[in-house]
């Protein structure tokens, strides 16, 4: 119940204050969101499998976002930011859909 309450409070605060992302960080935001979604789907799958560990989830969440942002930053420095961004989105997208399929199989037995 506490995570749901935290999510609701976060959404309300975000809507009320309308925070802006600095221009320098805007290219990294979509990648960070996809990396965070990967960690969330993995955490939900772990809950359904009975293997959830909050420390593992927190480390996974933070490391996914950090590593994805660093890869995109490195790509920007090398002049191939778009290609590395696409690669990160593809890899994380595959992981998200894999976790979603496992969640679907667990919930619907299909």
C-alpha cells in the first residue's frame, strides 16, 4: 500500500509543481524512463515469482538508469548518440516485453 501511496503523492506533486528538465539532460530522460520501466517490470515479475528482494530491486533500478544514461552520454561524446540510444531502447524493450510475457503467463496461465 505504501508504494501506491508514494506513487500517487509523486504524481500529484509533479502535476502541481510542473518541474522542468534542463535542456542538457533532456536527451537522457527517455532512456532513463525506459530503464526505470525495465526495473519496475522485473520487480513485478519477481513479486509474482516470490523472489522479490527490495535491495536487489533498488540496486537494479538505480544501476539500470545510471548505466543507460552513461551509454547514451558516451554515444553523444563519440558522435553516435542516436545509434547507442536506439540500442539501449531495443535491449531494454526486449527485457520489458520478456518480463511482460512472464507476468501475463503467471497471471492468466496463458
